[in-house]
C-alpha cells in the first residue's frame, strides 16, 4: 500500500490532548541521537520552530530525530511506534541514498521515503519516514503497541542525514507534539506537550569530536569514520568538531592540551545559520616530534556569551 503524504496548512488547530506519545526511536537523546528539526510555525516563507528558533525549515511538518553518523544507521537503530494503533499504510522499497537534485525524478513526490502510517483513537495518526529499505516489519492492518518496532532508521526519500521524521495529525490536520495548541513562546520553559516524558530541546550543540592527522573530509565526519584511533609523534595533530543548529554569531572554540600543557587554541565566529557544520584546527609536529602521552581536545560552542555545549576527547601518543 502506498503512503499518502497530506498537504497540510501551517496553521495548527486547538486539540484535545488525549494521546500520549513515546519517543519514535530507540536511542538516547543528547548522546546517540538528537532533534535536528521541529515543526515550522511560521505561515510565511520564513521558518520558526516552537521555541522561536531556527531548527526547522519552511513548511516542515514533523519532528526529525537524527543519528550522529551514517555508521550508527548502518549498525541499526529501531524506529518505534509512538502510541498504540493500527497500521494503515507502509512503503518499503526505496533505496537509502543522500538526496540530491538529480534524484527528484526517482523520488517523484515520495519525499517520505520508506515509512509507516499508524492510526490511533480519536482521529489521531502518526507517520514515520525515511526508514531503511527492506526494514519495515509491519503490514497494513497490523495492530501495534507503544514501543513496538516498526523498522530501522534509514536514508530513503528526500533527506541528507539519517533520521526518522515523525508527523502527528488529528483529523487530518498537522499537530506539533511540542506545542499541540499551536502556541509559541520564546521565553517559556519547555513543556511536555504530547510526549509521555519531558524532552530536553537544545537549540544547537555538538554531535561528535575527534582527533586526526589532517583536516578530515566532511563526508567522513558525517559517516562517523573521521576519528583516528592512534596518532604518530611526527604527524600533525588536528582536533575536529561536528555540530548542529549553528546561528550567525555563534563561537566555536577548539583547544588541544598535551602532556606539557596547552598546545593550541582557536576561536571561529560563525557567519551564517547552518543545520550541520564542522570546524577543525591543529598544529604541525615540532622537529623532535610530539612527546608521548595523553592529548586532550576540547570543543566549546558559545551563543551570546553563554556556553551552549562542550565535548572533550582524549587520544594517547605512544
């Protein structure tokens, strides 16, 4: 059965909150996964999430739970039913590939990729997109319980990073599970919304850091294969950081400390908004080579003078 993607208005209706949603992905938020995009609340050609932030894009009608690397996707991460219900539709035959414009004809309106639609009581339904080809494990008519496995996170449809996109609708109308009444409050504390537990919703942060002997290829960083396991004393030492949710004016600081103390530090002021980005810096070895011991790399993302996130990584030179 073919999935039907509804074309919905950005205006969200007032809803009776008679559904409770669990996370649609088997991961730990802030560790092995993160939220890349929320529902767009801006009815114009602009875009704004429920926190008045930039983690969305024009017309986005769901929440994207992303993995930190393609390697994590290849290892297999389950997509889970967010609530009990009955499967209405599935798609399972689209290949996993980073979207480019030359794939528009192949996708041909099937932006969701492989996925599942589940109907629930009281006119609610959830839709799960971008699942791995051949992984969907349910059929139309199947009854699922909260937390049942629907398939695996993939890279099918119109997407450039591995994630599961969940859309929530009531009576055919889009609902933001973080702001089911359609409200946005730039200064309010986060609320549970339709989720069965509170979810931390950072507006950006670090996904991964690592050392390498040269500035790594961005594709390798996204794949999760850029971090060196060992370094040599006569080779450069480079610290890289992979992050999400950049805003113009954010500051990324990278520093390296060796056995004898600080070795390197750089600050990079970001000049534009970016969904995903990488920064790297380091130094060449001295004539006698780097001394053996532990080398600590620290990446810090700052916004308006406040630390947004920090990651520390350590490598040992023999």
